[in-house]
C-alpha cells in the first residue's frame, strides 16, 4: 500500500487532482493526508487545497450541534454530516448541559442554562472564551437575548487578509440584541475580547418593527458591519412586508457604544414562510424569501467601492423540487456561507442545502433521529461550518513541522 501511495502521489498535478476530487468523503482525504510526509506536504499547500475544492470556499457544513431536554436531564451533542471530518459527540446526561446558540466560521456560541453564562469555543482549534455577565455592565434590568452576531478577526474593517496560520478566524467581538422587561425598545450590546461590554445602544422600536428570519437568530457579518433584516409591522398590511436592513459597525474601539443604522430596501417578503439574509458566492448580500415551492432571491448589485446602502438589488427566482416523501413545508431555515441555505424537515430530521447561486439542492443528511424536532429538543439545532482549507491547514500544519503522522 505504501508503494501504491507513492505512485499516486507522484502523478502529475492535474491527474492527481482529478483522482482526489472523486473521493467523496472529506474524512477519507484527511486520513490520507496524515499517512506520510509526501501527502502532508500536498495537503498543507493552500494552492493545492483550493484547486482540489474548486476555489475559495468560505464555509462548509460540517454538522449540527444540538441540545435535548428530558425532564431533569439534558444532553449536549454534535451530529456530523456524512462527509464531515469531525466525529459525533454526546455529553453524559446532566441537569446543566450547555446549550448551543449560534455558530460562525468555526466559532460556537454556547450558554449554561442555569447561570445563563455565555462562552465561545472553537471545537476544531480548542480556542475558548468566557463572556462576563451582561447584567454587571448594564442597568436595563432583566433581559432576554434575541439574536447574536459572532465577529472574527478576519471581519475587522481595514484589516488585510492574513494566512490561516495567523488565526484570522479567531473570535474578536460578540453582538447580542436584548429585550428588557417593561421596555418597548430592543437594545444591541457589544462585547470585545479585548475590552469587555460596551454601553448598550437602542436597536429597534418594538411598537413598530420586528426582526425577520426568526428561524435563525444570527446576524450576517459583511464588509465591516453586522446586518439584520426587519419588517415594519404597522405598514405591512398595505406595503407587502417591505424589508429594512439594520446595520451595526464592527471593529470599533472596545468601549464605544454600537452605532446602528437602518436602510429601507426595495425588497418585499409578503407571503414568504421564511426570510433569510446571507452572503452570496460573489461576496455580496443576498436575501432569500422562501415560499412553499420556490425561493425569491434578491442579490445586491454593488459596483466597485460604492456605498452598500445605495446599491441596487436584482430579483431572481429558484423553483424547488424535492424528492418524496418530504413535504413542502420548511420548519427551520439557516443561512450558510457562500450563498447557501440549510433546510431541515420536522418529521424526519432530513437536511437539504440550497445553493442560491447555482440553483441546486443537495441532500446533506437524511433521517438522523437526534435532529428530529420534538418535545425533547428545546432549542433549534445549530449548523456548524468551517472552511475546509482552513481546517486542513490548522490540523495538519503541526504535523508538517515534526512529530508523528498518526491520525489517532
């Protein structure tokens, strides 16, 4: 087998890429990469990995974190998709298992249910960060967290691109929106890894507006700002649910109060079962209005370095055809990176990934019972994505520098 591996590794680059591109499992590729130094050199070459996966990919769906509650016992777990290099995880039952809330670029936001303490972790790199209690920095009284925005170092405005080894996907900032008792205003709170919580800022007038896309509580981080969609509840009866974009600048000084702006979009979502904001494969903002049998897609048409708020939006339609026996109702929608949307079905736990750019639907998981949405699952499962190029470089880079090449 070692000789066969040497023969394959010695193939011309274009032939080798053709052979490896037919390996369906990322886990198999990862195990192959760790067999010998010849393969390690190839699988820690960024250019080789980009060629293997057809160019830069901001994220790949690796699986779902979930939380189950059975009377007084709760379970925290991770269920990988079939092609994921990560392994399944299930904590031993306890009364205080952590609850997954959101994830982005490999960073997972979690909460302890009893103490309500927030912390962030990267299960791949081992990075971990405990967030101080918000109530120690705010006098707004009891609150409920309604949405999140996870900011990594690569998001910071004006910061040049850095190689993977510099940790460009490490946690930098957390934005949370909160509702407070006896208040008609939603607030946004900013926590910096370097400076703690800043003073909260008024975010949304709850007498008039509400956040859209309730299936996913995470904001979209794009071009130095975190973005949410909201609707005008007062005018929706006559204006067809016109959408607005709420934006909060990221990367500002740690102690600075968040700056909030609102933009009226030329997009209507009337009749949609779900409305999602994501970043398309072209790097621009994309809105998906999901209907029972089609998706109405709005793509931002930004030219050069022009203002995002002044950019036009182009409308497109994608018709959805799913294999039986899956119904057309979609209970859970999650916006993924690179213009994709994950759809989960209540009855079976089946997960499909919709590529809004290519207008294709791929089945990611099918009938995985732990992800079925029932009484035991008290929180929506959280999709976990990470750039596979980044994953290979982080996991295999240390082996290149010396030490054993065993996969364990």
